[in-house]
C-alpha cells in the first residue's frame, strides 16, 4: 500500500474512533472536537487530491505531522471535556435510543427501510456503521434482550451445529461399521481388492421462514413505548426460540388441517421407530427407570460429541430420588449426579416432553445440523385503517440429524 493510502486510512480510523466519544462531551468541548474532526476531514481531502507519483515523501511527512498533531489535540479535548452531568454511557444505552428505535420500527415499511432509518438515527448521534451490520448497533436494551434470550442456558439451540449455510446436503453411509462390507480389509498378494458397496442416505436440509407476529394498537404504543418495546422483543424472540426448539425435539405437532402454519423444514429428533439416525427404545415398566435411561443413552454414538438428555421435571425428580430402605427418608441426587449416572453430559428439563408419549430423548448435539439464521429479524408494519401496528420476528431456518446414531428416544 502507498504511503498516501496508509496515512488516509489511519486518519479515517482515528476520526471514526473519536466520533464515538462525542456523545458524552459537554457542548463546548463537543463543538471544539467537531471542529478538529472537520480539520482532519479537510486533510483527507487534500491528501486524496495529491498525485502520488509527483509528491515527495517529505510533503507526505508534513501532512502526517499535521494529522498527528490534530489527533493528539482531539484526544486531549475529549479527555478534558467530558460532561460530569451526562452519564458516560453512550447513546445506545440511553432511553432516547429505545424511543428512537421504536419509532424507526413502527414507521418503517419493511426490514430494509428499518435498517436504513436506524442507521440514519445512529449517524445523527455520531455513531457510524457499515451496510449490513446495523444490527450490531441496536439499543443496548434490545440487543441485550436478544442476546440474553439466545445465550440463555434455557435455550439449547445454541448447542447445535450451526452451518451458516442457506442449504446443507447430508450424505451419510448408513451401513453398520461392523458390516463386512464396510470394514477395511487385508490384501493377499495377487488377489483382486474388493470395493465397498455404498449405501448412502441423502437429506437436503433447506430453510423455511418461521415467524412470530403480534399486534399492538397505537394508543398503547403512545402511552408507554419503553415497556412496550421490552415486551414486544421479549415475547417475539422467546416464542420464536421456543417454537424452533419444539420442532427440533418433538416436531411441529400441528395437523395437516393447518398446512400453512406447520414447520416442515426441521426434522424432529424424538420418535417411536428406529432409523439409521435415531434409535427408539420402548419403555418397560418392569425395569427401573434409571436402568432404561442408561440403556437409551448407550444407543447414542458418543464419538459425535456431548450427549444431552431431555426429560420432564417429574421424570428428573423420579431419577433423583434414592431410598436406602423401605422405611428410610428419601434422598435426592443433584441433576449433575443423575447425568453422570446415565452417561450424559447434561440433562435439560422441558415441558415439551410429555411423559405419556416420551420419557426421555438423548441427542449428541454436534450431530444435529441447522441451516439459515440463528437470531430472528424484527420487522413491523402499521395499518392505518385499524390504527394497529404488527410486530414480527422472522428468520429462515431448517435442521436435520446429520450422523447415524446421533439420537435415541425412550418412548411409551
């Protein structure tokens, strides 16, 4: 890279870094800092106008000295000019950001316009972002709620294998490793070597738009925009995650009478019929429950990754309960102790498991692949005829079990 380009890029980076500090300067310092930023931009214009091949190095060094001097002065002004009456939190942490974001959300016709409007608001507050990364500059309360919902220990979707692809082809050799056809073979000199007859299972994992939508009347919006926004994004994100979890674990569950509402792009893990990918183990009331969970987990290939077992709270409590005699007081093991006993890395209790259908589901989380996008996009649209605003969380998503024996089900 040429000297001129290096100096221009350095100056631009310094300007962008210093702009973020303007949010918490007092008015006098902010005006002085902005004047210095304008001077630096003027230097950039002059530098860009120079013809590199006709410009001597010492001229560029002169510009560099001017730039460095201005940058140092700007840093000093920012350090000295912080307004003690203004919190050091930046704009994105403020209540104003929440209000402005809600306004952008309600007044934008689609996601593209929403991103553009929000980027414009950030720019007015001296916060810049590149196209496509506007979500990184959500108000902290909104971004925090989305991240909290996604990274919550209760959300186990983040443990699955996210491919980042729009489409994923699973090609799996489903013949048992113990099969003579699959095993590697010794060769006797002079004899013809034998090929493996492949038995390939193919899954085309594609995306489907999955959404959650609610509507709020305009007067409710007006009366309390901050709390409303918290409710909207909390409700939308939480319900979106819950529905995807349901589809992955036990399936959509809706009947064919509602084909427009069913999630069909996500393969469920639980089942009552053994496949190359999932082993179905029938519950036997004559055997202890702990023994049956041990048997179920043993059906999962532990070479794929950590095995997580899903069950109801009632089932976990039944497994935790230990009685040392018919007259003794029952003792309860910890969840971690039960997981260790049955051979699982973790146990997740969920209301999605119905004890009347399934007692437990085991999954090697690295063995389930997801396509599409992890975090749903927030969009709104206002209907002027009813004075109602519709808020929607929607993302393309799909998933399937990728490896043989990656899951098992203890079914009733």
